[in-house]
C-alpha cells in the first residue's frame, strides 16, 4: 500500500483515528508537526526558553527528546532522569542511551535517584507501607517523588519550563479520573494554560499530549530506539484506579478509533475557563516541615504527611526534624 500523504513510498503505519496509511517519513513528519502545533497552540514555551526534559529512558522519553532536538535549540535544553530503585526495573540500558544522547548534543544532564533524594528507594518505601499497613499505591509515591525532584532541579537550574513525556493516553486517563472523582481543581490544573500557583514551581508542559502511546512507540522504533522496557512490577501489587480507567478507555478506543483524542480535545475546551479562574487564586502556602508548596487547607504537605504515616525516619532526619506527631 502506498502512503496516503506522499503517494510515493510504501506505507508502514496505519493510523486508525485518521484512516491514513503513512510511510516512515510522512509518519515522523506528522508527529513532529502535531507536537509543534500543540506547543504553539498553547504557547508552551518560546524559542529562547530553557527547557528541562524529564526523561525516564523509555519510548516516550526517546520520542520527546528526538522531537525536541528537531524543533528547539539543543543549547537551551537540559535533562533530568531519576532511578526509582525497583529490582529488575532500573532500566540501566535506557538510562545509558539518555546520557549518550545528552553528551552527543552537549546537553546538561542530571541523573539522580529516590534513594539519593529522600533516603529511600521505591522498594524500601513499598516495604514500609506494607509494614505500617498504610493503604497507598506505589504509583502515589512515584507521583509525589517525581514531581518534587524534577521541580527541584528545574528551579535550581534556572529553567523556564519542564517538559515531561506524558502522551495522549496518559492525559486522557487522568482527565477521566478527575471527572469521575469530581475533582475540577485538578482538571483545571492539567490544562496546558493553567498558571503555577507558587514561585517555587516551574511551569510544566507536555508536548506529546496529543500523540497516542502507540504512535510514540512507533516513532521511537522507526527512529532507531532499541526497546528495553519492562513493566513496573508494582502495577500488579495493587491495581490502581488509573489501571481500571485505562482498560475501559482502551476498550472504547478499539470500538471507536479517535475517541481518546476527541475526549481530550473536549476536556481542553471545557477546562480552559476553569484554568483562567485558577489564575485568580493566591500564592500557595508552604509546608511547615519541608518548605515546599502545599494545599491551601494544609500546614503539612501531602508528601510529608504520607512519609510520617509510614515512619520514614531517614527522610525527616535529612530535613533536620523528627516525624511529626500532628499530621494535618
């Protein structure tokens, strides 16, 4: 079958949501064009902005880095990658290619770990939750830790933006979860134009948010990525709400191709007024323990509260304090 766009080369990819068969060159061009279009549409960053790429080393990270190298000045890029500390899941080969690509293009890179940042690996945190009988998913820890560590290096490095490799699937799942929970505040905060509510936060952008996960995988494969990914073993430990939402949306996407993309586009339109309203809110207060931003109704941030519940003594020792008795 010939490519639906150029009509000259053989097609290698079929996009069910557009009904087009694309050759390698036209598919890559399509992804780069859509990413650039989304960046410009929401004014994610300008050509002079310094952007810190948060890369794990997987296929989405590869795609984000490759596209950014095509559309942004490499001298204005930085990279941070984080080792979780999960047996059999540290992706040493993946991290090696991130370091290699960074060096090839003269990009500053920071490689750190949960253990180095808070005193505990992911395995140790999970074991503590089991010992203390705290019902929280490992994904919750990853969410807290990644956001905190990435923002720290972006802030300290003087970057204007943080770019993460979240794809369309990630964004659609998160949007549906927020709707089902009735969490309109988070729905507003995930909009590309939502403002930051603390001087300590560096604005986060998601250039791949309109690219399907399978498209990201295909892009990575077609541009030379050697797949080494393994699934996080903790996904089976306690299936999360996200996992159930993901299964439902994939079933819907199979029956109605393009449904996730149209859903996210509709959410963007509905959430934009909410995002503008968020801009009127005051500066977030700071956690009394770690000094990072916390919710308006909390003296102690949710992360410090969680670490107190599992008895993470090393974390609080590093902060120069004891585990708080009051967790509100």
